[in-house]
């Protein structure tokens, strides 16, 4: 017992040294996320390669990348503090959704698991962009709930559809002038883009929900891009109120041209004979694209499973 007490100050000092690492140091590693990126549901200590800032602790708010050359390996791309730096927030708020629009210049869209500690700054249901803009939740859901804005249902997945120049032009536009909820869809149309997203809660009532938290939604059109039942293979009893269960949609991504057949995603619950909520699945097809174990393999985590909370990437090219 005495030995443990003696060691605590040294451990605290070591952790403080890690935390002091600058976000700029981590930003240099963003290229590791240009093909595929994700976050985990649990914090862990990597036993593999040491991250650029020297801190082996990976939080559920950090952005990890899966690179495929010269061989598949996982890297730390950005700390949560780097993503939140434009908002002057220094506490780790988790990472619930992510879309890497551009690395240079850096435009990363994301949502957090927790509300900002600054009262009224942003909620876990808002969409943030590293340029410093906040897209309020009611802009995303207005087409579903007009004329009333509805409540904040949280944000679990996000993906921008459109060309990168058009998406960046849209972001610059709303940074200068954020449209009112009723005009948000028109601005998406003006820039010829869309924002696909999922929520953390169903749109009630339970017996006839407007949409499920397992459905992928369109902010521009106020429609369901892909239901939970179509994302999963026919043999999975996904869907409420008739089929079986809502498996949720904890993360989703696709190609920029919005191919529904290229949607990669993860669920919120486990299918005991098929997949876990940490695996990456491909829309409408059986089998697993990446297991949770494969995502973290080179980090040598002392656990078989740490979950999946945010996802960026599209279906791998044939032969990869």
C-alpha cells in the first residue's frame, strides 16, 4: 500500500507532462486520417507506437486514423483539444461524429459527446467545424419538424455530400452569416450540397416514429436517406415498429457523391451472431468490413474491444 502512495506523485507528474503537449504537434499527423478515421467509445493506453505528443493515453475524444500504406496501421491524428481549440474549450468533450472535409486547409466537421462547459456555446447535438462555426441542431432537423423546431435529439453521425470546394464555400458562407432554421435547407441547395446525419434519439412517438436513431437523414430534403432496415442485411430484424429492433446508427460515412452503396457505418447495439457495435459495416451487405480488433490492432491495446463512436471513410476499393 505504501509503495502505491509513493508512486502517485510521479504518475501525476508524467500525465501533466503529456497533457502539456501542443495541439500543433498533433496537427502535423492529420495526414494519417486522410483515408479513414474514427474514434473509440472507451479510453485506453496504447502499448504500440507512441503518439507524436508522447502521451500513450488515447481518449474517446481523440481522432484516430487507419492508413493502408505501406501496410495497415493505426495512428493518432488529432487530440480532442486540437479539434476544440477554435472554441477555446480545454476539456475533453468526446468525439461522437466526424467528417474530414479537407486537411489543407483544415476543415473537420464533428460533434461532441458532452455540451460545452461554456453556457450556451454549443450542445452535443450541434455540428461543429474546426473553422470555429457551430451549426445548431435545429438547422439540421428543421425540414423534419417545421414549423416547430423540435427538441435536441443529439448527433451521432455526420457526412457532407457534394464537392469539396462547394462544401468549403458553404462553410465560409455560414461562418459569415448563419441562416435561420427555415432558410438553412435553401442555403444547402444553393451550394449544391447536403448534410447526412443521425440522431441519438428517435423522433417520437414510439409506435409510429418519424425516424429512428438508426436511420440516416438528409438535412437538405428532410428525408430518410437510408433506414436502419436497409442499412443492415435483410436477415437482421432491424426496424420499428414492425420488424424487431432499432440497432441505432452510431457512426456513418460515404463517398462525397453520396453513393448509398458506399455507406460505411456502425451500430449502437450488438448482433450476437453477426457483429459488434465497434465493427464497421457496409450498407446492405452481410459481413464486416473492419472489426474493432482490426481498427486498433497496431496500437496493441490490452482489450479486445473499445467500441466505435465516429467514422470517416467510404467503402474500400475492390482488391484492397
